[in-house]
DNA sequence: TAGATTGTTAATCGATTAACAATC
DNA sequence: TAGATTGTTAATCGATTAACAATC
C-alpha cells in the first residue's frame, strides 16, 4: 500500500463533497467517471486513490454511495466530533471562531486563547482564555489539533507551547512558514502568498496575450 | 524557459519573505544554500527556480540581496499597489477586509460587495456596495483580481459576474471547488478541507505509533 | 452472452535532486 | 592558484494516466 500524500487526502475531501451533493440528488451508486467529473480529475485517479485505502466498488456496478460516504467519513475523521483549539483571537481568529462551516462539518473549536485580557470570557459558547491556561486545557481535554492565528513574531513560540501540550497537527495562518516535525503536522496558509500567486498568473496571462 | 507552476511561484514568495528577513539582518548577499535553509528546500531547487526567471547570481559571490529582492518584487507584482475587490462581507470577508497583512504587502481591497443592505457604507476607507454596482465598478477601476467569500450556493454566480467584468484571477474561500478556465485563474481555499487534511495525518500518526 | 466498469500494471509525464563543468 | 559557488545537464524520484485483463 502506498503512503497517501497531502494532495491525495485533499482529493478525498473533494470526492466526499461531491458524493454528498450526488446523494442529495438521490444517487444510490456512482461510477469513478462521475466523481472524476465532479472533482475535476481523471477516472483512473479516482480509482487509484480508492485502491490506496482499500475502498472497493463493484465491477460494472460502481460504488455504493452510502458505503463510500461512510468509508470516506471514517478516513477523514467525520465519524466523530473533532475538538480543536484556536490561538490568537484577532482579526482572522475571530472569523474562524464563528465560521459556520466548521460546526457543519463536525469540527468544534473547544476554546480560544489570546494575550489580550479584554477578550477573555467564559460565558460565551466558546471560552476565550489566557495563554497560561493553554497547556493544561489541551492536556485535560486531550486535544490534538490547533489553529494558529497570531502575528508572525509570536507564531513559533505558540507552536512550541502547543507541541509541549501534545498538539500533533496545526493549521497556521501566521505569515511565516512553520516547519513540520516528526511529531507535528503543519499546514501553512499564507493569505498574501496565495494572492501573490494569483497576481503572478494574471500578469503572465496579460503579457502572453497582449 | 520552462513554464513555472504554482508551487514554483509559491516558493518564490517564500524566498522573498526570507530575503526580507535576511536584509533586516544586514545581509548584502545570500547564497542559494542560505535561501534553501530558510525556505526548507534544496539549494539546487533555489538555483533552478531562479534560472527559470533568468535571475542570475555571481559564481562564488552568490546573489545580491537588493538586486534579488527587486527582481522578485517585479515578478510577484510588488512593484505597484495591487487593487482587488472582495465579494461577500460576512464572517470571513470582514476579517479579510481588515487584514493588515494585505496593506503591508501592497495589496489594497478597493471595495467590498454584499447583498445585505445593512452592510453598505461609502464613508469608510473601504466602501461596501451592492452587487449591482460590481460590474461597472470593476470595469471603471480596471481591477483584475477578486476574492470570493460568499456562501457556497452563491459562489459560481459571483464568479460569472466577476468574469463578465474582466476579473482574471480569483481567490475563493467558498467551500466549493470553482473550476479554472483559460481566461481566469482560480485558487480555492477550503478551510474545512485544510483541517480534514491535518485530522487525517494526525490520526495516521497515532495508529502508526500506537 | 455482450457490454460496461473496476482494479491494477506498465507507460508517461513532470518535478526534484545530484553532480559537475564553468568561473569568479 | 586554490577554493567556493553558480548554472545546467542528466539521473532520479514520484505522481498521474492509459490501457486492459478480470469480472459482474
């Protein structure tokens, strides 16, 4: 069995989203070709991805929608509520705190942490606590995943603190590339870099066509 | 000359960030090896990337920091203010509207658009306007890049409207995969998918180590 | 059976890396 | 000159795709 890489897992999420939409259209089974169209990949890619996870269909009959969905749910952790913490309740952090998409897809922010005392509250549905409480909170709740949304200069330090409390995966919005280690997966999202990318290709398109 | 792909441009942004930090440390020249360390890639990769863009160093002398920075600035559009529009001033949209990182790096949101009349304002530094005004506004200002931060069901329609006004590149936060076309580059960021990815690898790490 | 789709192998494609001649 | 680093080629690596036997 091949070890799946990041893009493979990303595709699995896309397949899952497509399947949910197809299920809403009363599809009972789907073919690799359907999913390929929906996710903008080739049918061979779909079958290859499934085979990596031992997801089997029926020759001639495609894949059972319900069966497929429950297997993908299992792989992507949708079979249980995923509790995470959020560090940095500023501009971006606040938006993530109230992002309805997380709730909808079984991801729950258990608590937020921030250095600014004016942000503290324990009465809201999601408590905002001081960083000093982070270590014990994460350990007590056995949380393994966190979001970093602090300024760049604080990001590395926050990461170390999280790791010391047992965090094993981080989604980082601070505009600095945090390095992955053997004991902690990191996914860096740099909003400026994402836009710079688009800016480059738009410029490149302009000069290509005059 | 090879056509650079997305990951190549992403690396260029990373190199640029590293160079800015090194310049702050009074570096006058850097070697491919320095940048490789700073950006977590190999030195060969750095030189390869530069050669794609005709960025030349000095054998034995490395690259001049100022020269390198200005060349990267040019490629990434940092030689001028980039004006963009934002569609959807909800939870995520509002955070992007006030994200200080854009301003800092020469990206300016010229206006926001939303269907909700209670959000309209023309007195703020960034006006919020109704979608009906979008087409003419984008044309008048000759804006080529936009951010989509609307609910999933509205995203495709917003994209069409943007394209009809001449938008050539889009950063999409709606949780639906918008398809790229020859005349418009798309960069999809799905916050749930990003977390699902981390959730998978954390789970995979757990079961691998027990 | 005839027709269609999976599962998988082999071929292809592209990106990364190693290595080294050029040269400062 | 001796030593170090670039720029580039060739080798490697890995991911995607085409193709087709298996089979429902």
